[in-house]
């Protein structure tokens, strides 16, 4: 076994011993999550309602354009099919 392979195996053994347990890692993750969530600037109720209304209006407008385009394309394709029958 080469010297390099021995060093790699030794490093793996040291890493496993110094690695915290499963529940310790979960606890650390939850503490960090709580810390990060405190930094978030949450929107007010008014902002949330306003953004929701904007999204709904945009969805309706895009849906209307798609419906009109679909109806127009269907009419054009129907006319072309009738033309060649």
C-alpha cells in the first residue's frame, strides 16, 4: 500500500470520529434555520393582498390572450381544411 493511500485512509478515520452525530447535526441545522428566518423581511398583509391581486389579474389576462389566439388559430385551420376538402 502506498504512502498516499495510507494518508487517505487515516484521514477518513479521523473525519468519522470528529463528525457530530445525526441529531446534533439536525439541531445545528434547526438553530441556523431559525437564525436565518429572523433575518427575512416578511411582507405585510397589505403587500401580500396587493401582490396576490396582481398575480390573479396577470393570469387572467394571459389566459384571455391564449383563449383568443386558440380560437383564432382554430378558425384559420378550420377554414384551410374546408378550402382543401
